C-alpha cells in the first residue's frame, strides 16, 4: 500500500512539471506476484522476488515467511531459518504467520515448524528447537511430532521426567510408539491407561474449537470410565445445547443433578437451557422455570459468585432492577474484584435511572481491567450517564472507543443523539442510519425515525419530517411523543386540521409505561404547563414506585424551573428510597 501511495505522488509530480518518459521507473512490488511463483514451485525466481521485495519492505512478516519457504525448498536451511524466525519475531502472532497452506503447495505449517525444530535440534540449539515444538502444538494440540520433539529435547538436556511426560502424551495418541527407541530409553513398558480425565480434556479441546459433536463423543467415553461425575454430564449437556439437541441436554443435566444435588453449575445450565428453548427471537419474557433453577443454584451453593451473577443477569434482563442489584451485590461480597458482577450492577443502576451509583460501579469495574481494552458495553453505559448529565463531549469519546471494538446499533444510536444535541445534524443522520442498518431486531426503528424527523425539521424540510414522524407513530402508535412531534410539524405548515387531529389522538392516549409518563410530562412542560407535567410524573411514581428514572425526571423539571423546595423534597425522596437502605 505504501508503494501505491508513492507511485501516485510521483505521478502527480510528473504532471505538475510536465515531465514525460520513464525517469521514475522502479519495481512495483505486489506480494501476490511472489506468492504466485511459490504456488508454481518456481522457488529460485520467487526467492529473487522476495529478496527485492524485502529491500523495500524490510519489516513485512509475510515477506520473510515466504522467503523462508523458498530457501527451505532450495535446501538453504540456515537462510530459511533466519527468515522464518524474523517472520515470527515481527508478527508475534501465530495466525499472522500461518499463511500456509498455500494453494498447490503440499506442506503444512506444522511440517514447516517441524523442519525448523529438527534443524535447530541437530545444531544443538535446543531453546530454538523447543520454541518451534511449542509452535507446532499451538496450531495442533494433538501433534505427535510436537510431543516427540519435546521428548527428544528434554532427553538431550538430561530432564528425563519431562521427557517421559511428553513421550507418554505422544504414546496415548499413537500406541505404536511403545516399540520405539524412546520407549526403551525412557523405560516405558506399557501404554498409559486412558482415564476419564484424558477424555474430558480431549472433549474440552474439541468443544472450545467449535466441534461439539466430536467433543460429545469424548465426554461419553469419559462417562463410561467415571459414570458418577456431574461435571462430565454437565459438559456433555453443553455439547447437546450447542447442537440444539435440547432433549438430550435436559437428560444429561438431570443426570448430573441426580448425582450431586449441590452442584450449582447444573442448575445454571438448566436455566440457560430453558432460555434457549424459549428463544423465539422476541424480547425475553419472565420464565418461572429459569428463575427457579437459578434460585436452586444459589441455594445449593450460597458461596457461588457465578450463581448470584446469573440470577442477577436474569432479573436485569427482565427489568427487575431491585432484585438484579441484590444478586450482583451478593456476588461482589464473595469477590470484591468480580468484574462481571460490577458491570452488571453498574448497568442495572443506569437502567433504573440511578446514574450516580451506576458510574461508581462501572468505574470500579473499569479499574479491574487496568491496561487492557475496556469492555465496549461499559463504555456505552458510561456514555449514557454522560448524555443524561449533558456531558456530551465525554460521552462521545466513550462511544467512539466502543464502536472501534464493536459496531453495535445501540452505540450508534446514542452517538446520533449526541451529534443531534451538538447541532451536527449531518453526523447525527449518518449515525442514526448506521444504527438502523445494524438493528436487525428493529428494536430502535421507531425511535430512529423520530430522530430523523427532528433532523429534517431542524433542516427546514418539514414535508420529510412529517414522513419520518408518521413512520415512527405507525411503528409505535402508543408513543405520545411521536404524535406530538408530528402535530408540531403540521402546525408549522399551517395545517390546523392535521395538527388538531394528531393532538386529539395524542390526548386520547393513556400513559402505561414508565417512558409514557416521562413523554407526557415532557410534552406538558414544552406546552408550559409545568404543574401538570409534575402531576403526570407523580402519577407515574404512584404506579411505578420503584422506578428511579421517574424521580430523576421530576428532579430535572424542578431544576429547570429553579423550584428550590421541589428540588430539596425530591432529592430527599430519592435518598430515602434508593440510597438509605
């Protein structure tokens, strides 16, 4: 890419100075040309190509890799070793080096590492040989050659115990090695018996590599050797869940529960199984079975932080924030540095409107991560807190960092709201449209259309604004705010009939949700009917006494109107209800 930029620059200079001819001629090093030569096994030509390529790109790990391959096939092993080692050092990443297998090239990356390990072993450089043996096992945990290489290395450095350990690992994968010289040298006279732990580990390897079917086969073998292990039945159930075989998953979990009624992980997975069985793609609903299983998990092991975490997550998902907070706090009591529980508690606080406690919990979670990348969801909720406090600049930074890690529709939606509040309508529109593109579940569609309508209205295109508000209200006819915005757009056009119709429809709605009460209070405040706006919020509080966001909305109204008594009374109300326990 660097060479392409240089070529463009040279072309611009030539045009500016009216230079003609080929005075700036230089090779156009397209790495694919060299790879094609390797694929055709033209190793001498390929080596010359990559030698030139590396003069222009001396720190390109792929260039060093392919030149190492060329030298290996030209039997120049020392040069091959130098370039493969350089490739490794530059990338520090197995996946980056692992550009083989190459089309038409009959050697695998594992074989390349074996050749390098043998070369270093033969030259008595055992440290380098061990490095390449580990690389072999890194890409293939069942590499017999990798284990044998480590056996040879540890034998040479007089570490017989380690040599025997790795030879037995190789022997369990290839029983014929019992007749090898290594079996004789290490005094290994029989193939180690396969125990349930061996099969369990193999099952876990395949499970985490994504092969649930093969993992299940190994867990079944482990169960044959250890039929009274709840852990093995639990692991087998996870495989069945991956394969959507819920019937066998339930049988395995029930078996685990029968073996050990105090094994809390079984109940956690039974709850997860219920969630999978009832997953219809819609928003989650309260599931009594899920709740009961998670409560059993807590009861079976009151010291399990994971049981409290899962129960907290369940209540959070179902918007029972008081119960979610209680369980997250119990998990944190067991482990004060339990990142997931602190995150859950922070999110729960923010969702219920308790921003001050939310930011404390999220910052505590952030401190645990230290130098690593912060969780994008944490950044998202920190941004929501900033937005609620009108701290848009800080919130924007959080969201932009979150988006770098994960393009999530919620992140773009909040970013759009910030741009809108900054009067950057072009950026806001782009963010909202990106949110709509990513919102595969159409969760935010109505809200996005409402904001797009506001943007068009701000841009003096009232006809487009009306179209957007109509889309929003048709998607969610119960939202008073959409109808109110539509009515205001008609009013600005002088369309009194349409204005009256939409206002009448809006006034015919009755608030049902927390958001409805906040919407109606906002509308009446906008109409300069502050006392009625406060009355609406008090009605909402009477219906939803545990919803902190309603109290916070009332506090904001009092602050906006500089009502000192209202501010003090509401702050005391929040303190007594949500802070003093």
